[in-house]
């Protein structure tokens, strides 16, 4: 029995497209947020213990505004996510709600109270109080040019705010993308 080359190409194309659809659908839940990160490297199934320990230590050391209450699952309402350009990394997330505060107040508190021994990557003057500000980020890394650390996203939620901490620790075999001469990667939290 002889098969048409078009039939074979069509079957292969369908298989490839089906695989891509399943992968894309698996990357976000029904709410459009990325999946919960587990403490594994992004490129392999093996766990880098040192990176996992570092990510956990940074998450455990998070400093939060007074009155912050841990939220067990993603409360939603976040409009952006941190992209970690160097891979693989171990990623963790944490969520909190802070009652009766503003985005600017929470951001200014986070800027004034660094996490662990990390340094701020999103400095500048204090954020002015403005009821129209509905989201902002504050980033920290262990060094100015490091592509790991903690990025807080502060989002308005009625009279309260919700805070998400995105934590990433580079694995031992992490590599960063090659860039054209004279260009650099943005620091964590800078977009």
C-alpha cells in the first residue's frame, strides 16, 4: 500500500500542533496566571539542592508590611510576571494580603525594608500616594548584575493590597542569554 506524501506531512503537522496546544494550555490555569512553581530547575527534572535551599531561604526571609496575612493560593489580580532570563532556576512564590493600605504605602515599606541580605534593584524616590496606581514592583538581588532574587508585585484589591513574591535562585548549570555588545539585561523587578 502506497501512502501519499501529503497525508504523511498532514499527520505529522497535526501531531506537532496538538503537542504545542497541550503544552500551551498546561502553562496557565483557567484564571490566566502561570502555574505554581515547584522547587525544581526549570530545564531539568533534577533538583539543584543548593538553589532550592537558597530560594527557600529568600522566601522564608521575606519582610512584609505590618498587618500582612499569608494567603495560601494566588489571590489573582496581578497584571505582570517576572521573567527570569537565565535558566534553569528554582522558582518559588508566596502571597499575602495587607488590609487598609495602598499600593504606594506597601511599595515604600518594601523599599525601606530589604529582604535578607539582598540589595534593591528598583530604587528611586518614594512612590507618591496616588489612588490611580493599581500595581507596582519592588525587586531585590544578591548583586547589581545578578538575575536571581526576589521580586514583589503589589496590586490593589479594593481597600487592601495583595503582594506576590516571585523568588528565583540560579542553579549550578544556569546560563544567561547572549546579548549584543553594549546591552545588558534589566535587573529583577525592572520589567
